[in-house]
C-alpha cells in the first residue's frame, strides 16, 4: 500500500502525471480530482472523509458491493499458489477451467464455451475477429459487415470503439474502421415521431436492421451486435416490441446475433443475462464487469455450440491476450459468482429490491422537469426536459444533465449523465433504506 499523503499533495501529483480516461484534462487539472480512498457495501469514502452513495456500482460493475473479504481472500490464495500462467499453446490452470464450467452452467443452454479476455473492449475486439473467422471457415469470406447501433458503447479499443456508435469517439482517431454499419437505437423519448406509439416505434426501429440487410445483401452481413439495454448510450430501455422483431430478423437471416452483456450480465436486469429478460437467443454473448464485480479485470466471449463447432473445425484461431484467463482474475470471478448464487442476488433484484426501487424511481417522473423515469432490474434513467408533453430538449443539450450530475456528486450521490439523462445502476446488494436515501438525493 502506498504511504498516505495529503489530499492537496495527491491532487498535485495527479494533475502533473496522470492522464485520465474520458475526462476534460484541462478542466480536471484546474478543479482537481476527487480521491476515493475506501469503500464498503454501496458506500465510497473520499480523502476528505465524505461518504458517497455509489449509485453507479463504480462503472456498472461492483454488483456484489464493496468490501467482500471472500473475493480478496480467494485472489490472495490464488496469487500465492500460482500468480500467473497463460492459457496459450495447450496449457491451462484450475481457475480458468472451473470458471469456464461455471459460465457454461450460468448462461443460456446454447453456450458451453468461453474465450477469456481482460476487459469488455478486448472481448468486443475478439468478437470482430471471431465472427469473420467463423464465416471464413464456412467459406463465406465476403460476410464481413457487422451492424451495430448509434450511441452504442462497446469499448475503447480501435475495434470496439468502431463497433460502438458514439459520435464523439468517432471524431477522434479516424474511426470507425471499415465494414461496420450503425442503425438507429430504440430511444423512444428522443426519436419517436409525433403520434407514434411506443410499440410502433419499437417495430419501426427494429426493422432498420432488416432494411440494412436488404440494402447491403445478406451475403455481406456477418453479425448484429447490441446491448439488451443500451447503457452508456443513456440506459435506453427498448419498447416491448423491439427485441422480438430483432430476434425474428436474426433468425430468418444467416447472421450471428451478438448480445453485449458487459453491463446487463450478472444480474443487472433481474435475470443472469439481459438476453433472458428479453427472450432473445444470441449466438455470441460478451461479458466483463459483473463477472468479477470489478475486483479484478476480466472479460469473456461465449459462443453458442453452433459457432464453437465451426471454430473448432477451422483449427488455429490466431488471437489471444497475455491475460486471457488470468488465474487471479478467474479466482475473483469464481468467488464473486459464489456470493451471487449463495445470496440469491439475481432473484433479489427480480423480486425484492428491483421492484422496491422501481416504484420509488418511477414516482420521480411526477417532477415537472422529468420526462420519463424507466427502470428494469437495477438500471434506470431520468430524462430531464423543459417540456414533458412536447418531449423537447433543453437548448444546450447535455448542459443541464452535466450540472445535475455534478450537483449530485457534490451532494454525495454518484449518478451518470448522458445528454440530459441521468442514470443509476447501484450495487445489487443495496438495502431498502439505501434505496430511500438514493431517491431522496436524486430528487434533491
Ligand atoms: N460493452 C459495454 C456494453 C460496456 O458498457 C462497456 C464499458 O462500459 C464495454 C463494452 C467496454 O468494457 P471495458 O471498459 O471493460 O473495456
């Protein structure tokens, strides 16, 4: 552990030496970062002793909450026994083996094999290579295009950021790479036409997928990738008509359906995976974050049996990461998943704390500045608007959301802002009393 330093000292060192991800570096250096020193349950503590309610589970990942000694002990024990070895070239180790089997047990029945990575971004980069490899082996090398959605977030590597549909990311660094196409997101509040019902909007948006397949030709399309609920794009909870229509289109066409469960996986939606909440039937399932509750970095790509069989037929897959299946990360995941199963955290989201928080969160929609307050499981959004009926936006989109987020953080509640939409995704262990506190702070 580093020797304790004063907040001022730490801020100065941070400003001098640390390039922060997704941050306005100039503003950050002028204001200084908030330094988080410890955490337990759903609470963070900063270097000035403030207790902050973490409404975002870190970055949507600390599903079992902070301070779980059981995970710490499992990682320490694994580090003493075997701190590192790889899973390349016909070697492996027990934590990777056991975790592969556990994931086969927890995921829908078509999934029995996992490719380990170090993060969600690496997982989605893997997806690009894997789906193209799959069609190469099937002697359909022209099937290369991957369809994604506007405002999707699939990660920050060149491949994953290209799959993502974030305009501010595409503006930097010459993205996206070729053969990736983006269609509309099912963002009813922001994108429905006048007089269009939510159900009609869901169908229309889903059919954008069919239109692109028709326009480009099915023989060029390899896959469609989507998050069950778009997270960083604004917690876009799709109309009930959306997923059945997408599932139909994917079923009828020879394309792979990739469910990016980096946020929705491991209980967030009240099922183990978001694809179960929406009854879709993916061919590939992408995971990270909640797999270890963020205690160690780990990601994975699970492939359905029909994909695995083709890949195995093809021999070598020339792809992998030094930390694919890192033993300490796998040990953290096994301990984390054991907690989730023992404490029935997924059931708790579906039957107990999810409905409890949703009832109170939905009531925030009565506020004159809140347009809608949807929530599924333990992920929700508050759309801020100057005009609930006309569904209009504030003139300088994003400014009010950012102010609200900063005000909230200053009042010791972590929420995210996407445009003028505030977001929460608290740890799955949040108590009823803590839900009440979260609501009181959000309302303020
Ligand atoms: N996919 C989704 C849906 C995500 O939300 C994220 C991160 O927020 C990623 C992928 C990228 O994961 P990572 O930050 O672990 O690379």
